[in-house]
C-alpha cells in the first residue's frame, strides 16, 4: 500500500534523529519517524510526573527501564533509581517535568546557529542562564567571570589577578593564531592546569575558577585541548544575545529541542508514530509489534556508537518544595527565578573526592515545576564517595536558603557514561554526518528557501 511506503524511516526521536528527520523532510523526502516511547527525545527528553512514578515502580520491581532504548548496549544510561519522599505533595505538583540528562546550550554553538538559520527557534521559548558561582577551596563563594567586563567589575580579584585572567581570555580567543597557537600546541595533550599555572601563573583559586567554574569540568585533570574548546565557546557566546553565554528552552530544553525539529519535519510532511514498538528491521522494511509493515529506501535507527567511556557520571535530580529564592540572581528590579548554576571544587568539600560537583537549579519560571518548587540537578564523577560529595554540595546550597529549609519531595539518581554530555552540539554533527551519507552534500541541510528567509 502506498501509505506504507516511505523514502526514509527513522527510529527513535533523540535530538540527532529529530534534526535529521527535519533535514530529510526539508529535502523533499517522505519520512516516517517512529518511537516506542510515549514522549519525544529518548535520553534527550524529559519525563512528566506520571512517567517518573512509572519509572520508580518499574525499576524497584524488576530493575528494568520501562522506556525504550534506555538499557541498550548503545545507551549512555547505566542505571536509574527513583525515591519518592512525599508522594502526596508530589502528586499535588502536577506540572513537574524532569530532564534526564540536561546539557549546555551555548549561544555561539552549532545548534543555536542551526536553529537561527532554519528559523526553527520560533518553536521554542529560549531563556538565558546567567553567570554562575564557584565554592572554592577557601570555603568562599566566587562569581565566575564570563567576559572582560565581568573581570573588570569583579570586586574580589585584585588588579594583578585581573590582568592575568584578562591575558588568559585574550589567549583563548586567539589561540589559533601565532604566537598563541605554538604555546597551545606545547600544552595540548597535557592537563589544562599545567597551562594555567606554568604559563599564566594563575593562583590555586583562579585555577579552580577557570577549570570548575568557567569550564565546568568534573575532572581536575581535563586536557588542555578539551578545556580550551569549551572555554572558547563559553567566552565567544557571551554578549551575542545579552549578558550571558548559555540558553535554556522553557518547559525542558532537550525535550523542547527534539519537539521543535519534529514539528518542523511534520510541517514538511513527515509522519509521526509514538508508542509504537518495532518488532523487526529488514533491509528495506520495518515491522511493528502490531504486525504493520512499512517499506523505505533508507532505514535509520538510534544505535549511535558511543566510543570508549573513560569515566562514569553520577547525576542526582531533587525536587524541592519551599522558598529557594536566594539561590537565584537579582536582575535589575526583578528576581530571575529561571535558572542558576553553582560549581563546587573538589577541595571545597570535606570529602575525599577527586571530582567537582556541578549543580543546575531550575526555578518555576522555566515551566518545569509549579510555583514554590525547584528542581536541582547535581552531577559529579561516580566514585565510592560521590554520594557524600553530592550531599554536602546540596547542604551548602540549602544553607543559602531561608532558615526553614525547603521540603524534599523526590530524588532521582542516574549513572551514565561520559560521552558528549557537555552540550547539545554533538547531535548536530551526528545529524550532519548522516545527511551527508544520504545526499552527498550539506548545501541544503536545513537551509530555508529565499522567500522563507525574507519572511
């Protein structure tokens, strides 16, 4: 039957596949996009409250994930444990949405450039993530400078330190030019801290600020080649859309990004089937569990090869009810209750832990939780002491709240591999690679027609 014949069938609505579905649809291909799950995004997506409770029940009874592709050999996810502390209060907060693996969305990144060029950003409500704070080995809170103006206005750094940091920022922005390129080559495969101490003479506290605050690295031994890439993107992003470097999408960044590209694909004629399990995949056929058979010239699944994993990450998501206003920034006369970011250097915690703790706090203005609620995402490297490190970081943040601490409603712990967890740009590169294999060129990769651009 003609309605069962397609040019391209894509299985799984993760971000890379969602981008590819839109690109193929824009190219005039007849696309069928299938997902076993009842929601978009797979690991890039978000879970609603009823899905969270389903996850909790399923994991405790069978130790298996109730959703597709969460436990496959290709998945980054290794384990999930959900604990509900106050089911009555949690059920009353119906609009809670939990991101499985939140990532950074840089203003200068490939994904934002793609959203802007294709006009798919119109499906999103993007919000800024303002500058973060670092808890240093001195047990002090420091504002993390993201730009030259942040360095100049910093009230803690002395003039000599400001000059050193400014020199480092200049180096990062021109690291592909001589003489900086030659210096970078010397330290390229070395730990980043060697470059900061030996070449720039940064103090211990400033090195912490750069490595754990600006770079947001979990590891103190991150290589120069990896750190420079992240920091360059961070600094170049600042000021593009305002006094910030990162953005988040309201209602759950990963999930909303996936849905935005899927909406664009649907507008161009793509067909979507959620909650449909695939029984088998042939050379040019896909058979569903209900017996339906679909034919296509090209079939793309979601089995993305991960490559070797050097370490494992432990992420803890906590839903709180109560007053957490002091964890958010005051902007002009208004209190920004959207999101905040906090970093804890390894030496700042009274725990033997070689990794930093990174914490993203989502407020009610992001549409992921109701009023008087917040969602905390704490992340560190998996180790025997990681639980103690996460708990201490959590308590340090609670000390910044009002004396009457907020109430913990639930906690979700995830262990996942380290691959491409920093930002969303890797999904763009993967989608482009597959598009290139299919069509031999990226000239038409989500490029709007001229009349659309004029609109």
